[in-house]
């Protein structure tokens, strides 16, 4: 069952198999960005980025995205991701290299990915 094109979910258990044919349990960051970019290409990009940010922060539109938020997202997606990996994701996305990602950092990541 594929996710409808208007769904905020990019990957479901079913369609993840299309992107992970070797069943390794993960996809590359580059592939994730490519699929995410295709998913929101034809929509109001700014609005979609704000919605995505809100999904990560549990509805707190001002954020920031924290380790606890990423843990929750991983759990919802039924992904077993180590805290070290999640911390590295935060450090890469944070302009300060810190352990949280504010809305501006998130938008910068989306710009670098070509989404904004």
C-alpha cells in the first residue's frame, strides 16, 4: 500500500522496500533527500517545510528539534537507530554543531537539499 501523494509521510513500511531492495533496514541520506525533494516538489515548498518541521517537533512550530524528537520519529517509523547516529544527524543539521536544530537550521538543510 503506497502512501497517497498528499500524505506527510515519505516512507511507510510498505513503500520503504522500494527504496531498500536489499532489506538493509535503512536508506542513504542522499536517497532520503532525493525522495523527499520529489515528494514535495509540486507543493507550496515553504508550507511543506514548516509542516515537516512541525512533524519532527511534535507540533511545536518554533522547535527546536531535539534528540528526544528524533527518537520519537524513529520509534514511530519502527526504525532502530542508535542515539549516536541521531546525535550525528543533529550535529550535521545544526548551524552551531549543537544538539538541537532550530527552524532556520532546518530550512537551511532543506535549501542545501534543493527543496527550498
